C-alpha cells in the first residue's frame, strides 16, 4: 500500500492512495483554514468505516437481511503532546429483519479480534470498547 500527501495551501493537505482515491485533511488550529477533517479525525473515520464494513459483511455472509450499520465513536486523547488516543468508546447500530443480538455479538467479536485491521492496530495503542444495539 502506498500514499502520497501533498500540501495544497497553508496546512491543508491532500492525500492520494495507490487506488487513486483522494482525501483532504486540515488543522483546527486558530488562524488556519479548518477546511477539512484533521488527521486524527480521519483516523477515527477509518476505524468506524472498517468496523462497520466488517460487521455488515460478516452478517451478510450469514444471509441475514442487514439494512444498515452505523457507529457513533467517542475518543479520549492525552492532554499533553503527543495527544494520542487513550480510550475509544463506540456504539454500533445494526438494523435489519430478524437480526438477533447473538448474531451481532458474533460479528462484533470477530471484527474486534481479527477482521477490522484498523481496530486491531489501533487497540495496540488504546483500549477500544464497542457496544451495539439493534434498531428496528
């Protein structure tokens, strides 16, 4: 995997992956443009996207009628530099016909332990707690 990051203005950066997809990042510092999500926010987006895609994919492999998977994430950061994540709490919401709690628990455990690479890597730095709810 490769990426290229290009400074486009001030502290605004554009990143391109080897699959030719672009992402814009910026800072929220006072006096700066704040034109896009920060790199740390982008990292959380990556975790949420990876986890949701993994859970939905696993549930679909069980031939469950999953309609939507979404996640709310709250992360705590160290107060002093480096202001890394120190804890991540997430609530996963799954909607679909006949989706049982045991199915979601199974998928969450597999995503958490094995298949969500972003989460597996991130948990080496900060504890991650994922709760879930089934939304009708």
